[in-house]
C-alpha cells in the first residue's frame, strides 16, 4: 500500500468545521485547535485522532468498499476542493 501523498498543505486542518466527524476539533473559526499557524503542522501529529489518519480510516471503514488507490483518489479530490476554496 503506497503512502497517502499528502503535501502538507494544511487545508484539511484549516477546515475541520466542514465535516461532522472533525467538528469536535474546531477551535471556533473552522481551524483545528491543534494546528500551528507558525509551523503549519499538527502539534499532536503522533497522537492525532483516528479521523486524521487516512490509512487507519481506510482500514476501519472503507477497505471493503474501495481499493486503496481508489480511496486515495477520492481523498485527493477533497484536497483539491479545499485548496480551490482557499
Ligand atoms: S488533529 Fe492534527 S492532523 Fe488532525 S485536523 Fe488537527 S491539526 Fe490536522
């Protein structure tokens, strides 16, 4: 299984208000409370929640419906939508 090709743009971490599953991370303006504006990285990366782990989400919920490469492509489409919005 190839690694998810995250380019660390941070758009998913800046838009946690858009998905019910990530809304609990919202610091009040749509940005995750664990996102560092200075470093542009997750400050709890090693201990980040399951919902932030693409590979774990795949194994837990989507492996029976999609091949890994399909799942990666679907997620990359969301990345593109978020990048387009910013
Ligand atoms: S916990 Fe970390 S990886 Fe998850 S949305 Fe927040 S900053 Fe991003």
